[in-house]
C-alpha cells in the first residue's frame, strides 16, 4: 500500500510524522464512519517501534475505538479534523514512540488489557493549504497513543488521545 505519510526529523532533530494531504476535509461533522473504514485497512498489520524493537499490532477493535471513543465524541473543529487525518499516519506514529507503562484503571478492561496499558507520545504534522491548492505550512500536533497489553501477551494500538496543536512550520 502506498503511504501518504513519512517520518522526518524537525529542526531540533526530533522525529515527526508528516502527513502529505488531507483525506478527511471539513472541521464540522467529520464522517467517522469513513474514518473507521479507512482504519480497517490496517487490521492484521503490525509495526515495530524504531528505538526498542517492540511490536505493536493493529487489531480488529482499533477502527471502532478510534472513531467511537468518548474522547473522539468530545472533539470539535480542528482537533476532530486532526484526529481523523492522523489515521493516515498511524503506522509511522507507532514507529517513533517509546512505551510508558500504566496500570489498568478500569475494571471493564481486566480481560482485554490483562497486563495493563502503555501510553506513548507521538507527533504528526498536517498540511494547511494556501492559494491554488499548494501547501502553505504545516500544523504540528502532539498526541498520545494508547496501547493495550492483551492476554495473548501482544501489544495492540487502542486509540489516539490528548491531541494538542503545538506550532506551525513553513512548507
């Protein structure tokens, strides 16, 4: 599958995932069913984290959780658009993370996340178009990946949360 995103280093030498175009347009009324369908193409794939060699799987529950989580339901405007479009760079976003262990806080997850959770910081950039459809600059976002450590001892991407706009870079 041809990728629409890539890992680059910013001016400070930090990794960032650059997503090259906006797949999900508009700031109001994001079509989360389309986002969910887009994410389904990842089911069954796995990604190796660059620095640690840990493997993170993209399981069948990812699409539904990503587009239908409580966090997603609260998103409005530019942050909803950013999360929807971040779906294009999920594998690359996983590659540049480092795992931080977190206890299982909700009883309902005792089975599906038997060994707890990991949170991972990641960054991605989305284009902002200028005149004539050219990219004028990139909006840069920081986000956390939520990864569950399942009963089968595998790590599965569960959701992307806490998206914050950081700054802008010229194209």
